[in-house]
């Protein structure tokens, strides 16, 4: 029953965040395009889960040292961000509907939401309701934020023809992801790290809202 409750809460958080993004867009985005990036996010989460199962033991052995910390934090931070964002970039990059700054935030954040949705359901089913609820407070917000923020910079880089903008943003978000992963994995040994994970998720969520507001402002100015 507790597992089911966490799954329902996860779906509700997903719905709330999707509604926030799409309600301000006045229904301009094609449903098939949103469905496609949603499926991309689900597929990315599934593939990342397979890789994580091979690389990362759970619960994490906190005695594995620096090399273990790299595996737990930095490496998944790199490939999860690539899996979430790169297929979306290829999909939307030359589409006619990808024409406004806010589109960069919406499509990428939607993929990130799908990634976080499936990942948290998997955590809940595999490791129990308490793990799922704990991750619920960070995962969906975190994955939507990292992807949505990158989408904003991807759109700007594409419009200006300056891809260094997107590369710098990607590196920053991968590092944030690495610190988040490390903090969550080692929180059992160092309780303060749990707060670090929450802070990272909150800060990135605020940044996502900020770039979305800026993107909507750019939309209005471009009309």
C-alpha cells in the first residue's frame, strides 16, 4: 500500500510540474512532439537504470574510496545527462515547432520529468516506499531542472550559432549531477550530505523557473 501511495504521489508531482510548464504555453506544442520527448525520457531512464545496475552497488559501500566516489557520482552524472538531453536535441533541433525560447525549456524539461518519473517508480518498487518517498522530494525536480536549463542554453546556442554556450551549461549541469549523486549515495554515512542533495535540487528548480520566465519574456519580445 505504501509503495502504491508513493507511485501515485510521484505521478501527481509529474502532473503538477507538466501542468505548470504547459499551462503558460497556451497549448501551442504538438501533442505528438510532447509524447515523443516523454518516451525519450522514459527510454533514457530505462537505459540509465541498466547501466547503473552494472556500475553501482546498492546500498553503496562507503569504504570504496575515491574511485568508488567517481563511479557513484561523476560517471553517472555524465551519461545520465547525455541520455536525457542529446536525443531530445537531435529530435527538436530542426523541427518547425521548435521556434521560441520557451520551447527549449519545455521539451527538454518534459523529457527530464519522464526520466525522473520512471526512475523514482523503479526506486520505489525495488527498494521500498521510504526510499521512493525520499527520492520523490528531489528526483523529479532535479531531472526536470537539469534538462530544462540545458534546453534553454541549447536554444540560445542554436539561435546564435555559438555552441560554447551549450557546452559550458552541460559541463556545469553534469558537475551538479555528480555532486547530487554522491550526496544521495553517501548520505547514510554522512547525514549532512542529504541536505546537500536537497539544496542542489531546490537551487536548480529555482533556476529552472527563472530561465522559463526569461524564456517566456523573450517569446513575447520576439512576436
